């Protein structure tokens, strides 16, 4: 348990950051899931639209420290190639 005032404050900050990062990660995963669903349905235009919507969300996650830059780039690259191969 936190004893010093500094450690108590850090514990509070960690809880807040955990909640914020969890919400961000969930939001990003939702956008990625929409792309996956569009790919699975075989609708190329919907998949491209979903991909364009997901890209800024994913990159925002990078700037906020939720995802590593290379992880986001890898996810975008793989999704883009799958969308391109539809049809």
C-alpha cells in the first residue's frame, strides 16, 4: 500500500491513466474490428471507408503512447493489403 504522499498521488494518477488508456485501446480495437468485418463481408468500398476511419485513430494511439509506432504501422499495412486484395 502507498504510504508517502507522493506514492499516493502516483497511485491515483496510475488509476486515471489506466482508465484513459483502456478506453483508447477499446476505441481503436472497435475501429479495427469494423475493418475486419467489412473485409469478411467482401465489401471493398465499405472496407476502404473503414480503413480510412481507422488509420487516424490508430496513429492517435501511437502519439498517446497506447501502441508502439511499429505495431500500428504493421497493423495498418496488413489491413491495407487485405483490403486491396478484396474482389
